[in-house]
């Protein structure tokens, strides 16, 4: 056990003390933040805030446009200008004073159809501004208060409740998928980075024959276990740092993130999700160790990491399937696969009710797969780390095992 912990300590400090680790640790959140900022800027600068004109040929408009709301960078407003005739509105549009104008015909009350004149495809917000203003005037003619109209258009507030009472959600439940998505992304990044470190380190130690020196004083299984535990520590360090950064960002921009108040997480949900992430990482690390011990060069190992992407990303590819049928066959199957289980089960638990029995069976299956992969990693590590000229073939593992028995 002491030798295993010594190997784990060395592995952890070796990676954490590497500049590449800190570059990766910082670049990932900065990259996501930069992408978010760029997308917000592109969306904001492409948003046309010029007013929209209204020409009332049907004597429908009785109210003045409400242009009192302040237009800010994060909450731009489109104001309405009422023009007496089409020629005036057309002149304003030609000079760029307005982005377009809508003409309310004389027979609007019978056909409810108007024409919008513009040289560009209008944004959906333009349609909303015009529709809201016309609706408010129609209701004013019927002596219906605009606030009542606004409430009618919003519709009833419907909450969703599971039959067993364990799950509660609003009508959309969109906020319930935020946390599972973050869990899936974190699991993906940690596995790909820390697992990649382990795979590359094993192949390099095999190439430069450092492993020969290690095997003279430490049993192969203890080396393998120590490397996996050390890389698990590296992965947990990444998660802790990123969660802290998310917490700091959430605190700094809390005024802009009011929707986060709708996210309610139970302690059991967080424990189950974290436990699944740890087990998934242990399984992947053992798989990486198995592959690394069988490889003969770093060039061969480069394409292997990419193979891990598909099973981990399958729940993202079938997101709509989870939302429409979270307890269907596909969602259940993916919950029992170590690489996809963290996102699959977390997503199912967030939007549906999953029985404690099934959750227990998932953990039994994942732990069983992980233990089997640890055993396989130990066997391959023992038989493949000292083979430099060729890769260890899968059938040779069991053939040699039988021979030794």
C-alpha cells in the first residue's frame, strides 16, 4: 500500500507541477468564457436597435407606443414610431432612420393581416413588438386592460409533479438540464485530459524504458494502481478549481443570473452524480492503462483517446430522446455504461423519477465493470509493459493466463 501511495503521490505531483497542466486548467474555462463573450457580442452587435415604424390606415391605433423602457447593452429595446402616411414612413426607412415599417390596412379588423416593408429579414423581436402593440390597441377598443391581455397571452402557470411526489418542475423544466449538462461536460474534459496524461505517461515510460527501473522495486499491480489513483487526484483537482471559478463567476454576475434561483439540487443528487463521475474516471483510467501498456509508441496512442469521445457524447447526441422518454430503453442502457453513466443517469434523475433499486443496480454494474477493467489493466500491464517491439494482442492475454495457471 505504501508503494502504491508513493507512486500515486509522484504521479500527482509530476502532472500538477507541469506547466502544461496549469495551462490546460486555465485555458479550458477561459476558452469557454471567451466563446460565450464572443457569441454575446456577435449577437448584440447584429441586433438592429433602430425603431420600427407603424402606419395606421385602418384608424386602429388609440394608444401611444410605450418607449419608456431603457435600452441597455444586455437588454436592447426596439422602439415604435407612428407615422401619418406611408410616404413619410418610407422616407424614414430609406434614410435608415427606421429599419422598416408596418402598414395597418383599412380592413385589418376583418382580415387581421398587415404588411411590413423592409429591405432586410426582420428579427423575431420586431414581430413581437408590432404584434404586442396591435393587440394592445385591439384590446383597448374592447375596453380590456393591457395588463390583463398580457396575462392572457402568457397563459396558465402549470407545474409538473411526478406521481410519487419526488420530482417537481415548472412547465418548461429547462433549468433542470443545466446541471446534468455541466456534469457531462466536466466529466468529459476531466477524463480526456487526466486520462490522456496517464496514457501518454505509460507509453513514454515504456519507450524510454523507465518502467524497467520501476518494476525492479515496485510490483506491476501497485504501479498501475498508484498511477490511476494519482491521476484521479489530478482530475479531482481540476473539478475543484473549475467549480470554484464557476462559483466566483456566478457571484460576480449574480444580478444577471436570476434564473439560477430556479435550480434546486438535493444532496443525494449531488452525491450520486459525483460518485458516478469518480467511478467513470476510474474505469476510463484503467482502460487507458490497459491500452497504454499494450501500445509501443506515442504515435499509436494519439488516436486512441479520440475513441473515448463517442460513448461519452452519446447522451448529448440523443438529448431529445432523454427529454421525451427519460426511462426508455436507450436512456436506461446508457445509464449502465461507465463512460456515459454520469450524464445519462444525472439527466434522467433531473427530469424524471428513477427508482432507488435501479440507481443501486447502476452502481453495482459500474463498480463491476470498473473492477474487471482494473483486473484486465493489471494483467496487460504485467505482460505488455516490457514488450517494446510489438503490441500485446488481446488473445495473448488470456492465452498466457491459461498457460500460467
